[in-house]
C-alpha cells in the first residue's frame, strides 16, 4: 500500500475510533447537514473468496441528493481487497439505482435533465454516482444500488466485482458530496475465527501451616468478553456447570471461577442464553490451571443466537431469520449452498432479524448461520447452523362454480359461465324429455318438461 493510502486508512481508523462511524469528510456547504445513513446493508450473491459476485447495497438517506451531488460507494481497499477492474471501462447496464422503489436512469453523459451518471475508480476501489442537473432525490429516501448481473433496468448487467482473495471481513463505506455517510461489512469465506488472549498472573498463595493437614493447591480462572444485553452466561468445566452470571445491560461480561485444583488440564466451555430463550454455541478452551495464579481468557466474542420462523416454507414465501448479538453491531447472515451473504445491524437491545425472500430459490434443503462483526473489526465464531426446506407451491385448482341456488336460474346459461354453448346444450340433452327435472334450470321456460321449446330458446341465445 502506498504511503498516501496508508495515511488515508489511518485517518479513517481514527474517525471510527472516535465517532463510532466511518466519515469521509467533504468540505462544502452541504457538510453541515451530514448524518449517518440508516438501514445500511450489502447483500452479495456469492461470499466465497476470489469469486465474482453481485452486490445489492441498500440504505436510507437523511439528506437529499441534489443536482451535481455525488454518492460514492467505497470498497475496502486494504491490500486492494476488491477487484473492480471488470467494471472499467464503465458499462451503464451493470448498475441500477432506485429510490423508494422508483428506478433512475443511469447514463454516460447528462443530457436534457437525465438522472445520474456513474464512474469507476478501480485504483481507489470507488464507484461514484453523480446527479444530473434537474434531478433531485428527496430526503429520507430508501436507496437500492445493484451492481453486476443483478442490474436489469435498462439492460442486463454483464460484469461483477471480484471478492477479496483472503477470507476475512471487509468494509463498504457510503460517502459523497450529498453529505451522508455510512458503513457496512461483508465477509468472505473462509474467515478467521475468534481471537483470544490468555494472561496468567499471581493470586495470593493458598493456606498452609504446621497442622499437618494437606491443603490442595488451587488457582482461579477469569473470563471476559462480549455477549448480549442481560444474557445468562454459563461456564462449564469438563462438561459440568462451574458458574453462572448475567451480562450487563450492554452485553459485556466478566466471570471468575475460584479455587480450581491446579496441575491438571481442564476443558472449559462458555455459552450464553439470550432474553428470547435462545442458546449460543459453546466456545471451548483446553487449559492448565497453575497454583496460586489467575488464568485470564480475554476477548471472548460469543456467537450470535439464531432461530427461524419456520422450518419449511413454500417457494416465494418469506422466512424470518432472527436472534441476538452484541448491541449496534453488524450481523452477517449466510445462506448455503447458494453462498449468499447479507449484512444488517443489531438494535440497541442486541436483537436482529433478516427476512429471507425465497422467490429466486429452487425447492430443496438450505442452511443458514450468522456471525457478529464488532466496531473494531473483531468477529465472532459462527452461530449454530440451522436448516430449512423450500417446497414448490402447489397448483391450486380453480374451485367449481357453485350450484345454482334453488329457485334461481341464469336463463339459458345453464352452467353459469357467461356463455351459451355446447356445455349448456349437453346439460339440456341430459334432461331431455324430463318432467320436473332435478336441475330445474334445464326447464328453461319452466313449463314442467324439457322439450323443443327449451331447445328453441337456447338456440336463440346461442353465443358459440
């Protein structure tokens, strides 16, 4: 990375650390109304490393997008992670942009109050949309930007963005002169796991003395990390519960198990239960406890919980995938075997929910799991993996026409299909010469018998 890029990356990092929100400043008159966008997400069609994929970037603006304003999609350029070279030179068919469900024309050059132009900088890994003269997108608009073969408005897209070659988490930033900013994240597979540090320090020595009684030598274990607000935490020692505690309102926890006999390797585990009653996976650590010392396991990131609204849905229906995580963190949900990934945010209570639309999926068995990305870029292990089935929607036959109520007939249209044709004639022939027929409507003139007079009336009204 060049020194200029390094300085820029460091500057962005400092802003994240101080403000909790990536901000790329634009020093103009609109900067005074800059604000973080909301509901920001990026859904990629394939999350495997080094694979070309579509992106669906969604967010809700605070500011308007006025003529000559720019909206910049900045892809993480750490080590030139994303490869945008397929998008350069620009083909406008590779991009769709809509606001509140209304599609906007993407053009090469603004003419006669066109909507937006697009440009690509595959060195800085940026895509810039510029509003043409006469075009304004109102405040609080829901923006959807499709990049790749999923772009279909005005022509099918043909080119995609290549995923980073390494499995990791990567940021996508929203910026531009329209004033708003935002950040979301995607993960490429495989990913690095939980980062855990272990520190060993001294405790006060155990008892002793000259009584002749041998006192076991023991040590303590301390575990700290992040879970969910008010999560019920459990520590296991060799598969048995060794201690419980509740995380604080922010989801942080610190637990200590005292007087553990030393000079033995134990299997310690930790898991959480959220306020919805859902359980996290158990994280396991094999450790030896030293006498008169504190062994600390820090930076524990409890995976999110996950649940499904149903285990079976029909193709075209929506499935709610939801759970708990650390508050205001990024959740990445995976659907396999399609390798589709969607990022979203947990709320201030740690709850998250994703509504999966199965319209574009074939019938079959699918799997879903999620992980948490924290503000500093740390990430949890995966949640439990759940399976669900998509079934074909049955073809529901059209119900038969209801029988004509007693005393009600529709003239010569004996089967009530708004036509007088061979079907009505067949019904008439079935009751031919019948006196007071069980289908009284077959006696069209209601003289007590189905005969030539009824036939004549039907021929008069014949339509087919």
